[in-house]
C-alpha cells in the first residue's frame, strides 16, 4: 500500500544543496515520487509517495547525508494521492 509523507525540515537547509541531495536520494528509490522546495520561512518542504518502508529508508539516507543541517522536522503521514511522476525540485 502506498503512502504519502510530508516533511518540513528546519535549520540551515537552504543554500546548502539540500534540495539537490533530496532529489538525488529519492530518485535512487524505484517507485518513489514527489517533490521538494524551499519555503519562504527558510524551511524546506518535501512530499514523497511510495511504499512506506522505501520512504523511511529514503528519509534515513537523507538524514545521514544532511543531518548536520537539520534542527527540527515535522513529519505527517497520509494515504498516497498520486499524480506525481518522478521526483522533482519545485520553485
């Protein structure tokens, strides 16, 4: 069963390659789709859909690579809504 995970990353997450890294990591998982973008408040929002275990593994890898920049996360899980193809950076 596919799920959707929406994550708001706070900290020094803009201007450090966070979105590019998130896209690279998410794209390495077959079956994950979604997007990542900078928010006006300095945070980064990421929406990813796919199998829950794959999403969790993707987030673990992203945290391993970028964890030194993350101060806080807000994570919300829901049912997948679909409509994404691949994983992209939104502006």
